[in-house]
């Protein structure tokens, strides 16, 4: 299942890239994100609960960053297990381009879903993936454009991680990991 | 059926003895059998089509209160023998994959068993199964049979070094040279033949899922050993396999296939890996263990068959004589990890039966079977030849259309007219009159009148069509074919035991799943002994009390089993009349007596007679003053082996109306003509034909196992794997055109196994006939409105 | 497969009892009406309620009333009750078309209109039918305050509706336009009465010049669930719903609506079904409007 | 645990059961009436588990046992009274309307209710009434014949 889109974020490229690599920001931006934990430079564990109508599927998974070129683009591979719902594996290529003071973010997502999710029918999963991605970028937009996140805060966060860290390697999970969860349960 | 019906129980539409208990909810299926204290098993199955198993974390699951044990592949790898094992391995050259009951090192299809949770009840077992966390490393799934055979393809069973599990050439003798020579001769015929049809026929993955999923209940006792209730068509084979694999001496293994089984249709014939681990667990835990398969597991693991590509060519002359047949078959075998059949045995037999009932002067028939990351093919009624029969019946229609001949005419012209006959693939057709069956069908179909109606309908912009198909089917499987194919004997075995009250007990080692054995057997025994069917009961499926048999496969009832019953009765009648003649001081033997209305009457002088009851009681209870060399007792086991493999033959005709707007079609009529040999119970024979034809229609139009590009099986419930309901299928008009079988004592034939195979061809031929004005030829199944509509769009632009 | 552990089952007799239960703010509450959809999710463990509230005893929600030109149907009306009711005018015949073809007899003896609207599965019959009939959905919250939402605003995509977790669907109102009104629903699903690959409901109201003053069309079986075909409605509005206009309208519908492919039917075939089913339901609705059906 | 009381075939069963227990399991395991069968998993399509809940055909695998508390259930074991088969059961016997018998209980329960609602159904109505019961052995032909036979018998009785 393939998903392509682009969105304008109200902040400059460097800020957006850092935000996308900052677990604290991501925790607020990812819909239903319960926990994010950095396990190594390029790896994160996350628990995300996807709520679709009455259904709640708790996804436990990991994400790995690769081909990261600050501040223009990077690739993230996320795998999550949803218990009886099955699993979702997502590979997202994200690229950021200047657009005046804002940033145009384009993403291409290739999602493989398994077990009951797959039986859901690609179309329903596609629909949900689209919805969750838009929600993520709306949250991100509000977080970045609202001055609640002054420049200083982001510095502080990054300092605590490891002063010598090369920004490019800092891991991040995008909401796209959450992509692909919907229950198909048929109604009669 | 009153008592004086006497002799002619044969052919009587007797209501079944089985029915009362089944109609009042008193049937006892494996899932109904209760052994106090039985633990419940739930399998944890792979979510990936092809992946390495990095780790299996069962810690959390094991701590759940009520969980007894959790098994994983790595453990049992050292304590249970791996497959293959000779007892469940054919004598055919193939790359038999190595596997254990639970996946070891890697998983090879979505739904493969990886771990087994055993708990106090099924709810807890399922709760625990959710807490088993398996870490996978995904591998590239191989999902297309053609890709699988390419040199650069990922190899699924690395140790085999190839994804080609099996390949064979079925024509031109046994040596490569003779086969090559034959191939060139066939090529010559194609070069100069005035008419050549060449098409690729594709049949999707579908099969016959019975309403009762699999189940097994095992009990263990240190002295008596293993007792296993199994949903199986082959209890005696399962017993030997469990004994060999679990190293339990055979006399300490008993398998019982309950007399009530919810349908088999082939999928309960293989020896499954789940049975091994459940029996193992019962012994290991020394407690009864019960596994009842969920439909979700069942649809992911069994009932998948057909799934072939057949590149077929037919050469013919302008007068409609078939000159040569060429076919390169490719079957998608799935992973091949199922005992006895390994998947490829079905396409193997499908290729043998490809020539069907036609005379082929020359043929070049080859087959390749490719391993893919899908569930292994399991036997489904019309064993392997549903796809090949679809291909040939469609191809024949195309030849007829090309030379402007009625398809039914072309078939009649080329049907094998004089039997016995050996087909181009060395299949022996022992007896029957194909032409008589065909003429009976044509008489009922009234083709000339239909063509008038068709023309009239077309003028009103209505598209109706008629389609034909036929099928030569196995009537039982002779040892001659069974031994090489499945390393097992083909004989039918039956014990007939009389008791002093004149009642008869019959014992058979096969294991029916609804075919009505209790009634058919009773009718035959009653007819032989001149008593009432009520006095006859039958026990099947219990290896502790029934003679060895290879199981209820390949239409063995009307061919092998009932013949063994008849022969056993006749041996007893010889003994009874010898002793009666002795008592009555008559120089007479069995042919001088008649068994009728509960009496044994001397034909020379009908005052010389005895009641059946008294002579039987005399021989068993008072065996004194016996003729020279005779002892008491009336208990005989007979083994029936036909001189040659036997067949039956059927022909189908259906009429459809197709809507041009949507490609949807309605089956207006379904007419058949059947050579089922002498009929024992017409109600039961008709029921078998109705069921088989509707299964054929449901497989052709509605059912399909679908895998996505990651190898995820998307049709693991009846919402997505759509089976025909009563509202989707027509009534069936069954007609008999029988020729008694000369190679069975009662002239009966085994019927019903292959019966669905002529349905896809007949139905698709009818749709194409309706759309003849648009020149549409359909060569791919499933036959769905969407596909037909698209063909109509292509034809009208 | 068996449900995950459920800790509490309750069966309120009145709405008040129901609100008290809803107020007990246990998490993971499942309100069960007919249970034909929800139980599939519960048995496959995609839905893991810890507290199940069963509405079977709420006779207050089992009614059909017509007052001042509005027919109101209680949420707990079962499909079998809808099919057998003689209180439903031809104008709302689509409700009976749909109800008579949902699932099978056994399902129709349990499934309810309220349950189907709340579940809102993308291939269900009731949501599209209520949408075409411009139904107004009455919700009530724990405090007892009620609100009414038009069907257009109620369905928000597969399994999503405007109902919040603390609200209960009470009933559905259908405004009756009286004479010269007719509606119809039809679906196709490969197997008879199966889930709709495509289903369409329509409601027509003609003025005394036999022009169609009011037309609504809704589809089901699309990725986004029940959806109006406003383009098709625009083509038909004010016309006499002639065969030619119908064809034009259905082509507009195919332009407007995107369909997807799966193993049962391609996107193109789904468009073809829109055309064939569309002309059927429009003709039936028209005949019913003129009392000819 | 929930305390429930369900009358099955006229006999009251009072038990403490886990709330998640399905009605079909209560019938098969608590009441030991194994004539009702399970043929599918969560989808509730096959109909082999059909019983009567207050004389209406329902799928007992799609109900929690707690939902049937205080109600009357009839299962296939409750059809024949005093060893006397119903007309429908007799017709299934004479018309060979069953083979393996696994789906039969569900069909008998559904059709018994169906015939009460439709005393004079056409063959097509019977076939549509059977949509909720899958059968794999019979191809439905003899099942439809059996139901039609009861319809004709009822008409004769009335005439």
C-alpha cells in the first residue's frame, strides 16, 4: 500500500527537521502515542494506540532512521505489532524543501500490513493512513508555529541527549508508523 | 420398506439409518467427545509468509494462571522425528521438504504453526497465545509459481536447492529419449494440422472446505498407550504414522475416526503436523489434550487446491477428428509440508486424468510443480484434475467453434467408443459406454430446440447459452495406482460377522464423512442374506476393531469397500448352505439355495428350507454334526482387489443467461447423465451428485483464496472466502445412463470423488456460447461477472 | 477465537439506568444492541470491552411513530421488525428494501437500525439508506440532554460517526413529504444478500407538475463509507427522471465518486454497478412515487 | 463471573459463568447439548450454531450467554417431542436432506422458525431463507425438497 502527500509546515527547514527528530515533540504530535523511548542513536521504541471508531489497537514497535541528511531528507522504517490485529511495517521517505519562511514536507510511504489488518482491505487501511498522517502534521504545525516552543527549549532538549551528538543521527519516529491500522469488522 | 421387500433392497431409495441421530442432535463428532480433565490446545501461527524466527518469548504466557505447557519448534526439534517419514511419503521422485510439527528456524507461509499453548480451558489458552511474542526477520516471499522456478528465485527450502518440488512427463514412455522422440512426433502433427488451438488456462486457488474443521482429542496411558480421536478419512494410516513418528509401538496406538464426521472431501485424508504435536503433548503431559481447529486456522492451512496454469494445445482436422494434445502444466504447490500428499500428488493425478474421455492418437503432457510461500495444496474433491478438466473442456469447445461444429457433436465423435481402453497417459478405462451416456444427455438437453430459443432470445437482445462437459472419474484406486502414488495398498477390506440372533455386524477400516455407508452397506447385506436392513449395523474408522484399509478416498465405497462386503457375505452364504444341505441331506451347494424374506430355501424343493435365524444360530451355538472339515462360527474378513483400475463416467449440460450490462449470469438449467453402475440407493447417489456439482459451481464462481503481494492470506473467514448459499445455485436434473461394472461383484461403481471436475468447463462453455455473437473466449477462473463484463467491453470496442 | 476477558455485563431496563451505567465511567465500555457487528470484533479480539451494556431490555427504544409529518423509528428496531412493519409508507420503502436484505434471517432477527448506524461499516446497507432518506439522528447524552444531527453530518468515514462515547442513539426522524414520494435501495455483492460491493439508495419527491423537486442519492461500498452523490442529484433535480436523465446522472455519479479494486471487483466494475444499480433504484423509486410499484 | 439462568428445551440451567462465555459454549458445555455446532470463527456466517431465542432463529455463537439470561432457548434436541420427530425432521429423512449432519441442526432450527413466518413460501423464498446456513455436502437440492414437502403437507392438512 502506497501513500504520497505533501504538506506545508509553518517553520523553517532546520526547525522542522529537528522537531521530526525530537521524541518529546513527536510524543505530542503522533495521534495516540503513549510512550517513546530512545534505545540508540538511530533507534526508538514506541507504543501507539490507534483509535478507529470503537476499536483501539495498541501497537508496540521500533523505528530506525537511515539515509539521514540534515536538514533536507531522511528515511524512517517502523515496525509495529498490534496483538491480534497483526503487524504493520512502514518505510517512509521524507524530504523538506524551503518555501519562504515555511517548509514544504513531502513524504512517500510504503506500508505492508499483516494478518487481520490485511484482511481489512487495502482501501480502508489507505483511508485511515491518510487520516492519521494529516492529524500528525496538523499537530506538528500547531506545535511549531505556536511560539509555545521557543528556540531555547529545543536547544535544551537536544543538549540533554548528548552534546556531541551529530544532529543528523538523532533518531525519530514519524507518525507514519501508526499508518495502517483499522478494523474491518463487517456490519450486518 | 417392509420385510417382504426381500431381495430387491438393491436400488431402493431407503431413508438413511444415520438420519435419526443426526436430526435430533445426537451425532457425536470429535469436538463433541468429552474426556474429563482434557487440556485445550491453541496454536500460535505465523503472521508472515516468509521470515526467519529470531526469538520466541513465551515467558509472560507461561506465567498466566491455567497454562500447562508451551511448545516451540526449537525444543521439539530434538524430541520428535522430522517429516518426511516413509509411511506418509509417496514412491514418487520429488524434493520432500523437511519439517517438524512447529516451525523451526523460519516460517514459510502465513498461518504456519510456530508455537503450541496448552491450558486448562480454551479461553485461557487463547489469552496465553496472545502473550507469545515472536520476533521475525522478514524474507522475500516467493508467491508466483513461474517466478519461483526462475534461476535467481529465492529458494524456500534451502536444503532442496530448488523450488521445483516435482516434475514429470506423462507421455512417450519412461526414458528421456523416447519422450523426446514422442515430443518431435507430436510437434510434426501440430505443424501440418489444419486446426490448432493454443491457449493458456488458469485456475485459481480454491478447494472444498467441509463444515466441520479439523479436530483431534488424544488420551495417553502408560500401559495402553495412545488413544486418538481424529477427524480423518484414513485412521489406519494415521495410526501407523503416529506410531512411527512418536516411536510408540504400533499395538499401543489406537485411532478412532468417529462415525459422525462433518464432511471430508479430501482435506481429512492427509496426515497433518498438528496431529503429531497434540499426540506428543498428551504423552508428555500424561493428560488428555484436545485441539479443535478454528475456521480462521482452517482456511489458512487446508482446503486450498486447484491453482494451476495449463498451456494447452489441440491439433484437429476439419472433420473434427482430434489429432494431438499437448499440455505444459504448472501447479502452485505452496510449501509442500503436508504428509501423504505433499501438495504435488494432486497435480500429478490431474495430469494423468487430463486426456479425459477422448481418443488421442498422440500427446505430449508434462507437468512442473513449484514451491511457493503459501499453504500447501491439500486434496479437494476432483483430486488435481479440476483445473486440467477445465482446460480440456474449454479447449475442445474452441476447436468445435473454429471448425463450425456443435461442441456436443465434436465430443461425441471423439469419445472413446469401445472399452476397456488405455488412455494416452496409461490410465486404464475398465468399462462403461460413454456414447450411451452422451446420447442420454443430448436427448434431455434437446439441443435443436435450444438453438431455436437462443436465436429468438438474441432477437430480443437476451443472451442465453448452452455448455457441455464430461468426466472420466476414478472408481476407487487400485493398488496398481495406489502403491506407486501413495505407498499404500488399494484393496477394500470388510469383516462381516453374524450373531446367533441373525443380526449382522460389518466392520470397515475406512472412515466416511456423511456418504451414508451405514445405509448402503445394510441394503447390500440385507439383499445378500434376504433379511431386513434394520438387522445390519456397521462400525467404521476404529483401528482397534476394523480391518486395515487405506481410508475413504477416491470413491472407494461403491467400488472397493462394498465389493469386499458382498464377497464376505457370499463366503458366509457358501458355508451356511453347505451346512444346511448337510443337515437336510441334500446334494446341493450355494447356487441351489435362495436367501429371501428371512429364509434359506432350497430351489429344488421349496419345502426344504430353514429360517435364516435358526440355521445361523445352529452354526454358531450348536456346531456339532458338522460336515467334514467345517467348524462353527460365521465371521469372515474379505479383501477385494479389482483386476484392473475402474472408472465411472458422467456428462453435464447447463443453460445460462448472461446480462451484457453487468456480466452477471443466471444458471437456468443443469442437466446430467451419469454412468454410476448399478445403484444401491438412488437418494444417496443423487445427493452425492448434487453436492459435487454445487461444489464445482461454488469453486468456479464464488470461492477464491487470495494472497496479497506480501503473501498475507486475505480470505481466512467466510465473510471473505465466499461459499455459495442455497440462493446462489440452481436445481440439478440427474439422469442415469448406467452400465453395470463387470469387475465388481454387484456391478456397482465408486462415484462422487471426481464429480465436480466437469463443472467449470460446462459452465464456462455455456457463458462463452451465450456471448458467441461477441466472440468471447474465457480461459481464466474464477468465472466472475467483473471478468465477463470486461471481456464484453473489450469485444464491443 | 474467543473474546478477551469481560468483567461486567449489565442490562438496563430504562434510559435512566443506562445513564447511570454510562456515568460509572469504566473505560472500555461496549454498548450492545443486536450485536451482529460488534460481536465479530469482540470475538476476534479487535474490540476488548471490559464492561458490556446490553440494550435489549430498553423497550422505550422499540417503536415506530408518525406525528406531524415525521416518522420516528426507535434505535432498537430490529431489521425483522422494520421489514414486517406496516407503518412505513412507500416514501421510506428503501428502509424495508435494505432491512430485508441485510445478512440473513438469523442476523435480521437480532440486528438493529441503531446498532448499524453507530457501527457504520463502509459496506453496510443502513447508513447509505438513512443518508438518502435525509434521516435526522437523535442522540442523548448522560446528562439527559438530547441533540439531533442530520445524517449528512453523522457519518464521518468507516467506523467513525459524530456520536461521542458518552452518547446513546435514541431514534431516527424521517420527514414525510407525502404524495408523489418514493424511495428504493439495491445492492450487489457476488453472493446473494452479501455485503454490498456497491449499494445505492435514493429518495424522490415529485411536485404536482411531475417534476422531481427533491432528490437524494447515497452510495455504500466506497472506501469512505456511505456518501451522497450530489453531482447526480443536480442532474436529476427538477427533471422527470427520464431514462436518459438517469443515464446522465449515473455518469455524473461515476465521475464524482472514486471506487477501489479488490479481489471481488475492480474499480471500473464498481462504476458499472453504480450505473446499473442506480438506474434500477431510480426507476423503482419513481414508480413507487406514482403508486405504480 | 455472572449468575445466569437460561431455560433450554424447557429445562432451567442456573450457572455462574465468565461474562465472556458465548451462548453456543454454554449450550454445548454447560448444558451438554452438543447437537448445536460451531462451523466458523468470529464472522458468524455459517449458521451451524442456529438455535431459537424466544422462538426466533438466532446464531448462538454471536451472543454472550449473559444475553440469553432469563430467556427461553430451543435447540435441535428440543424439536422432537416424546420421541416423535417433527414433520420437518421426517421430511429431511425421507428426502435425504442431510449427509454429514454437521449443518443440519442449524438448518432445522432456522427452517422451523421460517415456516412459522412463511407458511406458504415459494422455492426461491425457501432458498433465500437458507442464506444464513451453509451446507457443503448436499448442494441444497434435497434440503429445499424437504421444506417444500412440509409446505405441501401443511396445505393438504388445511384443505
